[in-house]
């Protein structure tokens, strides 16, 4: 038995399958969570990837211009710098959390892996991605 499928039917089937795929991607996009890693596992191959790390805040510094803050985070496997730009820092402080209060606290942070002057760092892009544990 031979089936003859017209171009119009093939086109309709392809559109249907594409729409189902897009809807599936949209639905699942909200449930995709960044993977949690140890600091020693972070490498240059992860640049631009969103990850989650947990550790203790060892130090907090401001940039020379004051437009960024830098948190040194230690999880027992290594240290990494968390970069918090002024706009995100201001939102955090509007919620009555002074950046200095984070010192020596255990935090969980989700951010984007980046590289600056040869060093790997994590950029906190949204204030709700910083949690005190």
C-alpha cells in the first residue's frame, strides 16, 4: 500500500509539531534551575552559564568607583569573587539588607559565570538570587 502525502499536509504536520515543541519549551523553561556546583568545579568552560554556589562570605569590598561590590565566597573547596553591580546592590539594600551584614554569613547565590582579567567570577544579576542561610 502506498501513501501519497501532499505538500500541504506535510506543511501542516510540520507546523503542528513545531508549535507543540515551542509550547513544551515555554512550559519547561520556568522549571529549569541552574545547577549547584562546588567552587573548585567552576572553570572557563562554564562562562556565561548560570550556576548556584553556597559558601561563607569571607570579605566584602567596594570598587574604586563605588559602582560595584565584590564578595569573596569560600565553600571549603575554593574561593571565588561574586560581583554585585550598583543597581542590584541598591535593590538588595532597599530590602533592608546592608551588604556589610553578609560578612561571615553562609549564603547561597545564583549567578552567571564570567571572566575578568583572567580570573573566573560570578555576577549576581538579580537580588532575589542571593539568600542568607
